[in-house]
C-alpha cells in the first residue's frame, strides 16, 4: 500500500496525472482522464477505478470480480450460467481484444447510460431505488401488471406514443431481438426463467432465482438473498456503494424486527399462533396448500408463529398440471384450527359469497382473522414485496399478534383484513421524475424500549443501544437524505 501511494505520488509529480478515485465514477471518463489512466497502467501502477465493490453475502447465484478498469458480473444459476464484462465508460483502450471479448455473453460500458428493457415486474423496484426509472425504455411484460405509480403514468395512457415506454409482446425473443436491432443502445434485464439467457445485450439478474431450499442448506435467509440482487443491478450503474448501503440498512431492519419478535414471544406465555397460508384456485378448483421451505415459512418463523404444512402425501388429491390442490374437505381438515389465515390472492371476498357456510367452519374466519395481500394493490405484491421484505415481516408479525415497535409506528402496507379493510393502491405519482420514496419504518429495539437488562445475551447488535427517539429520527432523516442524493 505504501509502495502504491509512493508510486502514485511519483507519477502525479512527474506526469501530473492519474489520481486514484475515492468512489466509483458516476459518468464516463473524459479523454484526458482516460489517457492518464492508460499512462499509469503502462507505468505499472495498480489502477483501481472501482473503489466501491460488492460481493454476494446471502445470495447464491451472482458473483462479481473487479479488475481495475473493468468488472465481471456472473449469473451462476445452472440454467443461466452467463458472464458479463462491464468496463469503465470512456477508457481509451478496451481491456480485451475481439477474440477475448467473445467469451462474455454481454459487453457494455458502465455506468450504463442507455435504455433498459424490463422483463419481470420484480426488476422495477430495483431500477427505481437506484434512481434509474427514466432509463426504462421498454417492457416485455403485460402493461396492466405494472404497479409502480410513476411508471404506470408513463405507460398509460401515453404508452404507445414516441418517447414513452414501448410495450413488447410477451415471451417473444424475436420481438426483443428486433427491438434491440432498432435500439442498439438498450440493455435487457433478463429473468431466472429466461428462454434465451445468452442473447447479446442481455443481463440476467434475477432475485426470484434464489432457492428457499438452497438458502437453508447454506444457512442464509431467502428473503435477504433475494433482496441482495439490488447490488449487482447497482453495479451496472457503478452504484455499488449506494446499493450496498441501502441493502444493508434494509437487512438490519429486518433482523432487528426478527429479534424484537423473539423477545416479545419470550415474555408472552401464550402458545405460538398457528398460521394457515393458501388460496382457492378457480382454475384448478382446489386450495393451493403451502409448501416448506418457502419465503413465507421464513416470515412465520421470524414472527415466532407456526405455519401449517401438510404432511407428506397429504398435499391434496387434486392434480392440476403437476401441482397438488386440496378439496374443500381436505382444506377444512388441514386449516380449520388456524388462528390466522393468510390468503395470497385477490378472490377471498368472492369465495366468501360462494361458500360462506363452508368457510364459517374455520376459526380464522369466525374471528375475522383472514388477510389477503391487497393493502397496496393486487399486482403490487408481486412487483414490490421482495424489495420491501422488512415491511412484509412487520405486517406478518402484526397479524399474528406480535406488534413490533417502530418509528414511525407501523401501519400494515401489504396484508389486508378481508373483513374490515378495503383494498388500497401504491398511491399516485405526482411527478414522473420524482425519486423513489421508501416506505419503511425504523426498528426500535425492544431492549431500548422496555428494559436495560445488559445480561440478555444475543440481542444487542452493532446498532446503538442507547438510541432514543431523536437518534431514530436522525437515522430516518439520514436514510431520506440518502434517497435524495442517489443521482447526485
Ligand atoms: C413474435 O414477434 C415477431 C416480431 O414482432 C412476430 O413476427 C411474431 O409473429 C411473434 N411470434 C409470436 C409467436 O407471437
């Protein structure tokens, strides 16, 4: 390191040139910066244009290598297995020759400034969090599935006009290739079930590829693993630092809420609440039973509740396209005693009008403890719940009776009581250029709020243990400021 500094100083004084950046470039290099960097490299200086780096912590299927003037992003999912060369925009010479470049599935300069083609709604929050909404140029998804208020506004009603977002046909690689040919400065964000993962100008970055079973095998949390894909998305724009910080703060809130739920459960002497998770499929005429492991099982565990899982061989006698569904009788036997029923669909109220007498046999229905996911709109759940997994956890804990303390106080944002609450939406967009507005609440640690027992093991973390309301307000403000400076 000392040698490196000395060498840098030497070059700086002799040719008056390369100064190592202290943060990743948020723009292309100028021609003179590029020349200085080329000179430094030929003088044997260990150039590093990416001082902000990200590496997977919880996720299984992405990887990142940093090499001074370029980085290599990999998707290691078996069915994808791709690598991408991301080189600093504005370099005077490419770090590889033509033949070597052919080994990469896509090659493009960063920070990436061209258009983005979105192929899955879960990609939307990541792009928005990074402040890149205005780069979205096309959707290869059905437009009525888009929930983001600001994006919906660009799509509808102006969606078909020049300059606004283009809608491409679904699952049609030819149409995507045609679009690319006409718009060579576009980059496609592929998904985990992509049929053509190796298409030029495509980067497969997909949170939903993470496997709940693999997460358990590796001792990681599947919800954290999925959300961490914000970091490789950030690397496309040299926003590693911002993406990592955002991700880490969200993870800390999630873990803090988890700790609080454990503490609440430890002092409550009642039994663990039983949770039923499932919906009636009109298409398959049966109830879709929960399967373990799964993301919602993880939520229930963190809330110190027991999610009912059918015994092996008892997943249901209806076979529909290889999936098992339960008959009314089977579902009743399985779920009648659950305290809370989470209904991950939008048709409970219809079901209630059709099968009222049947449903009244469930304890959760009698007690009006049935929740669907429509508190922020039906499609919003699919688009945004991965990005707001800390908020989903708070909702889940609240409906099982564990009211976790937050600042400001938590209001449910996803789970809606189907008896007493109306479906809501993600709100309205007042200005399409406005930055992403986070909706989370800061965690107030139980030990700060209720006791100061310093002997309690394993509860305190690196979070300031003496944080008071002022400290929390400060943290809250700081995260707001962070949001507002995303494109600074
Ligand atoms: C896919 O898109 C192309 C070009 O837009 C079109 O010609 C073709 O008919 C489409 N294929 C299908 C299966 O819809």
